[in-house]
């Protein structure tokens, strides 16, 4: 299975956070490949825009144009297979429209981002992450029949700094935790968060980007609530 997409989009902001106003366009390029026990994804986003926003030191308002890109290559390889021989959906698949792909996986991702600004400044970030994920359970029984866990360390290196406060790349290495657990019937509890391991960061040894969710998953539909600890927001989706 292979898939390639190319999209273009325009965006605009007004009085959003540290941005007074901004507008621009993005090209989205995505390629995905799936074969038996291996999957790959390539993503490239090209970005050009103009912004008025709070400066990185928080003392001024700056008006600059910006161009750059973000790119990533991710790969998932199944180390151990827990799947049964049967791949057919039947009346027992009440909580998912897909057969659960069970096993132990090795997840890896290499990412790069770069922005150049009209005042001559620039910033670049490089990150690499690798770690295991585990999926087990059929998601057919009513109680605790689906679990997905991943623990992925991410290591980050950054050069330069943004003149804006809103788009400065984060340079904190972290350990990413992700959990999805069926509670009862179609109810799934989710947790994701990043544990900061950058000893030079003021947020060292704390959890960031924490999101807790409660989802309802059925064969024909799904919806849920999620709570973001950082901005104290609730999303229904």
C-alpha cells in the first residue's frame, strides 16, 4: 500500500495569543507506505507568511516575514506479532471498524525544522526519537480487552532563536508517554504527556503537554472528550 498527497492551504490570524495578526500559505506533502510488518511516513511542510507579534523577550511588537519548512520521517516496525490467523470482521467487532493490529512495535522518527526571518535571524531544530509500543487485546469483549502503551524518548538539538515568542522551537529533550485503555464496553481512557529530561530547562523533571481523554468507540462511529492540562481547555470531537 502506498499513498502520496500534495495540498496547499492559506491561513490567517488576528489577536491570537502572542500574534496580533498574521497571514500566509503552506504546501503540505505527505507520502505513506505500508507493507506487512513495516510502515513509513514522510512529511514535508513549506511555509511562507507575514506576522505582527510579541517579540521573544516579551518587550516589543515586531513585524516580520518568515519562510521555512518542517520535515519528518517516521517508521514503525513490528518486532513481535500477537495477531491471530483470522482477519475477518464479524458480529463480535462491536467497538472498532478495524481488526486490532496486536504486537510489540519499534517506533522511530527523525525531524527537522527551519525558519528564516526578514531581519536576518533564523532558527533550526533537529530531533530524533525511538522507543517501543505495545498493543494487545481484541477490543471485542466488554472489559479491559484493549490496551495500547508507548514510551518514546525524544532527543532535541537546536540552533538559533526566533524573534517571535509564538514560534520559537522547543529545545527540551523528553520522554513521551501515551496510553489508551478500554474500561468497559466502548469507553476508552487515554493519557498522553511529555516528561522533560533537559537538565538546563526550568521545566526539568515535570510533565508537559498533558492531555487526558475519554472516548466512545463503536464500529460505525466514535466521539470523545479531551482535557488539555496546559491551557485548561476541553475539546469535544
